């Protein structure tokens, strides 16, 4: 997963509005905003993913995680598959399972015998600004919706 942190501290209006919200409302706004940005990246990753069986494209998902520290929520694009380092280490999942696209990292990074054909990093590089704009736009609309109640 490519980790991106959006720091809204420079945007005083948004920061002030977030402080007026309750903790639950704040978490919902942040979750919606980060998922909106991640959805932009997910679409680009799916468009760039190589197609042989279609398994990689089907297993691109958006995952949202809440940090233990208050007010931190992150969303990212994951590709389902077995990898103990990233937390999806379901060893019961077989290679023939349609939800297991473990080989995506070999395509992305290459191996000793195969050159790399990156599709995740170029997708991130081309849509990074658009994802940030989508997250900020969703955050503004979600804050307005909550404050209008």
C-alpha cells in the first residue's frame, strides 16, 4: 500500500470546522474524505492493472483503518493476497482462490527472472493531486452536511 498523509492543518477553515464537530462526526467526515481520495486511486489502479485472468483487477479494494491516536484515519488501496508483512496473511487461502491475487507484487516489482511492470506506483503518481482534491471536496461537503443539521 502506498501511504499518503493529507495534512489539513494549513487549511484553517477546515481545521476550525473539524474542531466544532463531535468525535463521531469528526471520524465519519475523515473516513468519508479519505475513502473518496482512495477511490480515485483505486479506479486508476484498476485501469492500469495488467489483464491475464482479471484476478488482479477484481481484488483491488479500498481499506480504511483507524489509528489508536485520536483523529487519525487512513484509507488506502490494497490488492487482496497473502503477504504476512502487510497484514493479509491468511495462509489457508490457496492460489486458486479468486480472492487471492498474491502475485501482483511480482508484477509490480519484478523478480530475478522477470522484469517489473509497475502499475500501482504510476497510478498513484498520475492521480495523487486529483485524489487530494477529491478528499478535500468530500470533506467540505461532509462538514457542511453535518453542520447544517
